[in-house]
C-alpha cells in the first residue's frame, strides 16, 4: 500500500487511499505539530453531538475527558501532554494522535484506516489544508460534512452584515424584514444540521434579498453598516 520515500519530495496529494505516499517528514510533522487536544477540538467534538454536554472538553482545565471511543458517563480518558498521547482507563485504548484517529475513524466509519492512511488524513486536515483533494479522498469523515469551518465563518460574516442591515434599515417594511428573518432562521437550522452548503445558503439569501427589494420599490439597496 503506502510507501515511505527518503527524499523530501512533497506529497502530490492526488492519490486515492491506495496510492497515498507518506514521507518521513510528513509523519514527523504530524506527530510534532498535531496535539491530542487539536484532534479533539477539530475532529471529535464536531461529530459527537451532545455527548460532551455534561463534561465539556477543555484540556487547559482538565486532562481527563469522556472517552470518544466508548460510551461512558464519567471521564476516564487521560491526555498526557509530555508524550502527546492518550490512554482510556475504561476501554484500555491508547496511543498517539495517529492511533487516536485510527480508533475514532473506525468508530465512525466501521473500518480502521491503516497507519499511513491515518497520517495522510491528519497531514491533509491539519497541515496542508482541509480543502485539498486528497483530504476528501482519504476519509469518509470529511465527506459526511458539507461545510468546512472556513465556509461557516465566511457565511456567518455575510449573515451578520445582512441581519444588521435588515434590522437597522428604517426604509425596509416590517413584513419584508420578517420574511428575511424567517429565512435566516430556516437557513441557520439547515446549517446547524449540515443539510445545506454555506455557499448555497448565501446565494439563497442574496437572491431573496434581490427579489424582495425589487418587490418593494421604496428600497433602493440594502446598506451594509459593518460595525
Ligand atoms: Zn474508552
């Protein structure tokens, strides 16, 4: 399957799972730069729903958290900062961040990626960037999510400005404001359920704004007030 290469050639990032090429540098970067907390915050928490409601994960405060690999009511999964590793006293699974990803991917997808696939995932996700092609190819976790954090941040920026301009625009009829607010609510719900792509949501809103503004001839344009 994957092979190690000795030189410092950059990975092409175009391979499917079977042709993922892991360099020593990639493997080293993954273990040196990606901490267990980073993996929790970016990969585990977004996928665990309300599981962490009772014991929120905050590694600055507590180094023992509820185990993401087995269901438990009280935290028994310990993080060891000095070795960037974890061990669960409940299910007795432990290891480095690569091993954590292998276990977690197995739990979510039903199959455990081999070590090279796990390194490729972590490298692409955290170091090379989330939107690279290979990231989508090496894991099903990414495919299940329609939006990256970046998409959401970008959308929220647009949404914030729109909501501000609707709220403060005295020339806008109340009924139109209400239509737009209700659309915003619906879109928020769809986004929180990951049922719509952020770019599509933004387009939908823009189209609706255009439509309503044409409809209401009093309004020349929606002003963006920023901060
Ligand atoms: Zn466990």
